[in-house]
């Protein structure tokens, strides 16, 4: 991700208010696939192709 967010520990999450926790999760949602590392993005696309082919074979 362009401005990579730190990973939050359970302890950090527990110390947050419910609103802060919800915001922390919202801040970490990736909506642009190009923000993901190329190798991870490739795995997702490859798996989607595989699942699509398997579904087509069952039809």
C-alpha cells in the first residue's frame, strides 16, 4: 500500500474505543488492487481464474 499502515496488535485494539477500532479497520481497507504487492495481486487473480474454470466445468 502506498502509505502502509502499521499492523495493530490485539492489545492496541483493546485499548481503543469502538469508534477508534472501527476507524482503524476502515483506514486499512484497500480499494485499489494496484496498492497491493504484485505477487499478492497475482495470487488473487490466479485463484479467481482457477475458481472460474472450476465453476465452468461444473456447468
